[in-house]
């Protein structure tokens, strides 16, 4: 039987982490988990329930009422994020959530809650998880760690296309501001800031096609799958 490994993909906002993770999962027959979706779903819950986003004690109490799960969508073939049994996959991508999620993700109780679930999901390996702290904190012993990046202009254009499809009223400036703000908060927070793990492979996809990037990642994955299993 083939070795199952853990693949982590970290990087700045809108580098195409989830796109690559989904393609890799399909090719390797692995499970893909978008850890950002969990932070977004938590943010949606807190906003809906008027929880003060600066008060750690209130957030910590509110989290006790949150149940998160990923459910396979037979139509898209990917997993949708469920918050307390409600499919919130499209709602968590809206600007209101994008504007607050990085602040919410700085809180210790939020990170402890999300990281514990992420580790549980990865227990049997055969998983590709993307986010900001997956290779540094969640699965520090993962067999393959990728750190994705691309220049800001390219990332803003990609994000704008995604956001415009959801809401044609969105402006390029608004998207650029949100992306830069999130990168700043994610990279400078106290707990598990976004950074490249020492043993991560950098994948700058500014000038790569999706096929080229997939080929590079698949090659690395096949090399690691042939290696003996690492402890996690
Ligand atoms: O990947 P994304 O843009 O959907 O993530 C949304 C936010 O969630 C991101 O700005 C920071 C936070 N996040 C995090 O702190 N740690 C992760 N592993 C994933 C996301």
C-alpha cells in the first residue's frame, strides 16, 4: 500500500493555495482542507451574533456554540464549509467576513479551537491543508511543505475576479486594501504568524501557469511519498 503523507500549503492571501490544493487532492486522491474557511466560518458566527471582536473572553465563550464540519458537495466535487449544520460556503467569501477574519484569527481561543480540529482531521494523513500556519504549527512534521507566493499586482487581479463574480459592486481598490491589510495582520500577529517554515519549498507562481505549478508540486509530492513516513 502507498505511503500517505501530509502536504501543507501556506502563503499570502490569494496566491492560489486552495486552487493548487484542490488539484493536488484530485490527482493524489487525498482530502483537501481549506483551513481559512474555518476562520471565516467562526468570523461569520461572531458577526451574526454581535460578539465584540476585541474581547477575548466573549469570543472564547461564543466558540463553545460553534460546530464546524466539511461536507462533500457532489455537484462541485469539493468540500463545503458547514457552520452548525448550515452550508455557509458562499457567505464566508463575502467582503464583510474578509474584512474581519484576520482580526478574529489573532485570538488565542480561536486558533486553539481551529488547530485542534485541523490536527484531528489530519490524523490518518492523506491530506492537503492550506492556510497560514499549517507547516509551522498545525503539522510541523509534515512530509511536504509548500510556501506559495506571487507578486501583489497578480494577487489583487486574481482576487478581484473572484470577488467580482460574487458582487459586481466591489472595486479593485477595496480588494487591494483588504488583501494588503490581511497580509499585514497575518504576518505580524503574536500567535503563529504567517511565515515560511524552514523546510518549506517556495513556489512563486507569478509567472507559472496552473499546469506548470501543479507539475512542480506533484513531482515533489511523489518524491516524498516514496520516502519513509515521518512522525506527526
Ligand atoms: O485563506 P483565506 O484567505 O480564506 O483565510 C482567511 C483568513 O484566515 C486569513 O486572512 C488569516 C486566517 N487564517 C489563519 O490565520 N490561519 C490559517 N491557517 C488560515 C487562515
